[in-house]
C-alpha cells in the first residue's frame, strides 16, 4: 500500500513537491516558523514523520514509546497543526553527542528547515559543553554543507558499542558516519 506521506514512492531527492501544500509554504509565504522543544502532544506527529523515512529504510524505526522516553531531546517545527520537521540531540559521553532522527516532511524539503534544526542542535551541544557532534546518515552532502566530515565508524566506539550493537543493521550497516568538532 502506498504511504500517504510520500508524494512519489520512488523519489527521495530531489523531492517533487506537492504543489498545493508547498505553495502554502513557499519561502515567500512561509513565516519564519519557530523551532521549539517538543511536547507530549507532538509525539504522534514526530512518530508519523519518522515513519515516512523508516518505512523506506532511510531512518531507523523508532517506536512511539522510544519517542516518549527521548522527548526532551527533540526539537520540532509545526505548521498548520502538523509536525513538519524534527531533530534530536542525544548525548553519548562527556564529549560526544549525536544528531538523531533529523527529518523534514518531503513537501517542505529544501526550505532550510533541516539546516536550521542542525544549527539549533549544534548550538545546544555547544552550550552544554559537548566537543563533538556526530550523525549516521545517507545524506552526506547535506551534512558536509553543515561542516561535518566523513569518518570511519571505528572513530566512534562510544556509539558503536552502546547503540549500534543493539541495532538490527549492526553487521550490515551501510550508513555513513559524519563528525563535527565543536571545540578542541
Ligand atoms: C536531509 C534533510 C533533513 C534535509 O532537510 P532540508 O530541510 O530539505 O534541507 P535544507 O533545505 O535545510 O538544505 C540545506 C542545504 O543542504 C542541501 N541539501 C538538502 N538535502 C540534500 C540532499 N539530500 N543532498 C544534497 N544536498 C542537500 C540544500 O540544497 C541546502 O544547500 P545550501 O546550503 O547550499 O542551500 C531531509 O531531506 C530529510 O528529512 N531527509 C530524510 C531523513 C534523513 O536522511 N535524515 C538525516 C539522517 S541523520
């Protein structure tokens, strides 16, 4: 069955926008939507948004219970009562944090929400004193634009041995690790 949140099943990037929705949210007409901390009422919307991508194996699936547990890590963008973008900062160690569950609804891709969310998460990481920020992703160009560098997974043993080891992709992971140094 076709997933309703996807305008075109086989097209990931560049996305074909859904014209009616996108016109309502073009850069000219879209207000500078705030990025805000997630609250309990957002859990369903975050879950649906992440599921759009986990159904296609682009993001790891996260059950709603996991989103409740991690809710305080999430930032969201809401438009017309719908969560259109989200991102979480997960802390691993004294020095390392991860940009996790970054997703922008396909209809709103390319409007700068992804970049702004990564900027907010990075700022928060700096404020709390993290010195390194990582992500596992297929979107290497997006992260390079944001100042991240591709690294070997072995550079991130904290991640591999605390989280990846429990992942169903552990032995066949094809995601690419990217890292940004925030302070020496
Ligand atoms: C990757 C993603 C978050 C980008 O969000 P977005 O809001 O569309 O991106 P932005 O509009 O902020 O784009 C920022 C820059 O990255 C570029 N960019 C965005 N997605 C890109 C992609 N897939 N490939 C190459 N460049 C990309 C934009 O052109 C823009 O470049 P500029 O700075 O030169 O103008 C979004 O496409 C998405 O949700 N992807 C699926 C989920 C995913 O892979 N998440 C990352 C896992 S950690």
